[in-house]
C-alpha cells in the first residue's frame, strides 16, 4: 500500500507540473497566390507566451476532404504533442496545420490552384514572420496523412533545401498501374482537380502527373539533394495504399536514400494515425537536434 501511494503521489506531482500548449483554430491568411483566404490551425507550446525563445516548426498536413481542423479534432494532435513534450520525447515545437482543400498540395494542371507555390512562397514566410520560429532548414519539418502524406513528400523531395525531416503516414502514393486502372469516377473525384478530369488509361500519365508523382520525383531527382532530408515512412499492412508505399520504400533503396520504413498492423484510419503521431514527433524532434 505504501509503494502504491508513493507511486500515485509521484505521478500526481509530475502531472501538476505538466503544461499544455495552446491551439488556435481556423486562422485566416489572405493569399495573393490563391486569391482567397486560406485557413490554418496552429499549436503553440506551453511556454510560448512566457518566453522569448524561437521554436522549430512542424507542418502537419491533412488528408483528402479534411481541413485545417482534422488533426486537432480527430487526430488529437495537441494532446499527443503535450504528452510528447512533457515527457521529454519531443522538444517544444510549433505545429502548423493548413487547409489545402483537395489540392493534393500541388499546383493544378490548369494553373487555377497553385497550392505548392502558395505553401513555399507565401505560407511558410507568413508563419516565420508572424510567430517566433527558427527559420533555418534544420528546424523545419513536414508530415501528413494520406493526401497530406503525399503533400509532405512533394514538399520535401521537391524542396529539400527547406526541410530537415519528412514523415508521411499512409501516403497517397500509387504505382503507375494503379493510376492507369483507377475507375474513372474515382479518378475524377479524387485527383481530377490537380491532374484533370475525364482522363482515362495511359492518357492520365501526363507530363504534369509525372512532375508531381513522388515515385518519379525520387527516381529522377538528385540523390545528394534528397539525402538532405530525413524520412520516416509509415503505412498499415491493411491500408489500400500499402503497394504504393512499398514502391516508395523500394525507390528510396534504389536511389540510396536513407530512411525509416514502418509497416504496422492497421488500415487507413484515425486510430492508425493517432498511434503513429507520437513516433513522428519523436523522429522530428531528434531531427531538430544538433
């Protein structure tokens, strides 16, 4: 009984000193690139308001049909971040979650939605100018789930000079055969906006598609540049995207790009992504260390 009480009061003592971060949801940035307001949510660590220090930043990207609130409401990102930071598994960091609609985080084929340009040229500079961030590449990371996993890979592989780490979860990556054979209604609904609706078969493999295909970007990219980024890839064994993620793993092996690759029990679900996020924060935190 004495041992139990000692352990209980020890935990109570630790909990009393645990601090929670602050979440601001659905803030607006008027984008000149996209000619509209873009909403984003942001997590600020517990000592942000009481210190003068600058913080590393993780850009955490949502999945298809979700928005800037997804990681907060369903992913429990603030709670998981608090727990990781308070336990010392991750350093205090700012987490930024923008709304990307169904853009797949790329510039669209018709130039009507230049989301990649917005993110790189407008959004990151806005965050760095508005919040106390550490602006060097060594203190900026990107992660995301599904469509956001694809987005994180696009940003990190096409702009390795801007990110030190990338952690895609259940990334929206598929092999060429899957793209060619995808049912027309699925193609139009899921990727029609960035790549063009009404395309069928081999006609889908346009120059624009290949430019934004993660597998092609890695295959044709500069290995030394890609090696600047630390990669952590995680996909469930029951996920419908596992084939593309395994191809991503193989492409990185062929290119000689060091990376962590995890296949765990699970599917394409928030349960899977919530259990993945603590490891992502730990991985990203270690990447921020010098």
